């Protein structure tokens, strides 16, 4: 899992450098495959339940599951969520970040800051003896205190030999009995945060998920190992 996480993080780091005005999202997707091949991995997303992309590339009001397209060319001010899952030697590393194309508005940057900090708040709670709900509460409290909303239809998850494993890791407190965190668990913590309300809709391609009110959305994610002490972030490039 450490090796898979490192490869996935390196691919995400490399691909993020491609996010510039004038680049198409398909070019980004193709480059992601090149980098996975270079590091000896392969996409954990490609053809997963039929998903057609190597990674998810979600621009502006797209929350998740955006598909690379030759017809979508980035412009200055776009914010681009990159979700990269890499299978490496039988294990999967899953991570995401949202980056601006050449720069963005102050409001967009604030959304990125809130979402990335929410991920950090969640990771701080990923400790032995805590419950998943401690992660969920930390994320939700931070996001809502800044006037944003967490997406409720999609959640974080366990990750290991398969992309989506138990337990689910919501970014909100759902009121159900929450699993205990124990050493050895590897989970993907991934706040998906809307600048507006949490309502969403899925487009006709069956994948692309957008905010219903057209507001911006951001997404940050790490694969995290529960230990006897502090949580270990597995998706760090070095």
C-alpha cells in the first residue's frame, strides 16, 4: 500500500503540472496514462463499471467523475479537480487535488483552501480508538463553518486490493453507528465541497456529476493508514 500510494501521488503531482490554459482535458487524461506507464502502474479507474477515462478530471461546477474530452479546453480561472487512482503490484493508491488553470478568483481560491484544510482536519482524526464519525464530524464542521457544503451522495471509502472497500467514510455525520478505527486499516478520506448548496445532478453520460446550482466544487483526497500512533499519509510523492 505504501508503494501504490507513492506511485499514485507521483502521477497526481505530475499531472497537476499539466493544468494550464489552452490544454484539453483529454490531453491531461492521456498524459496521466503515460505517467502511470512510466512508474509501472495502471489506472484503477479505467473501465471500472465502464468508466472511460484514465483519471477523473472535473472542471469548475463538476464535483467528481469528469471525463477527459478533446472538446474541453481549459481557460484561465478554471479550477480542475484531478482524481487519480493507480493499481500497482496488486494494491491501489487513491488521491485527489483541485488546482487552478493559471490562477483563479479569490472566491475559488478560498474554496480550495477550505477543502484542503478539511482534508487535513479529517486526517488528524484518523487515529486508533477514534471512529469514522470523528473524521466525518471534523470535515463537516470545518466546511460548514466557512459557508460551504459537503457532498452527501458520495463518500470516502476503504481502499486496498480493491478500489472501494469497507468502511465508507462520509464527510458528514449520518447518525448511524460508526466503525472503530484500528491499526492496519487503509482508508481514502476525500472531502468534496461545494461553494453553494449540496444538491447535485448526474449528466446524461451517467458519470459527470455537477452542482445543481452551478456553484464551484473542489475535491481533495489522501489514502491514509491507521497506525498505533499518528496517521500515516500513504499518498505522498516522496
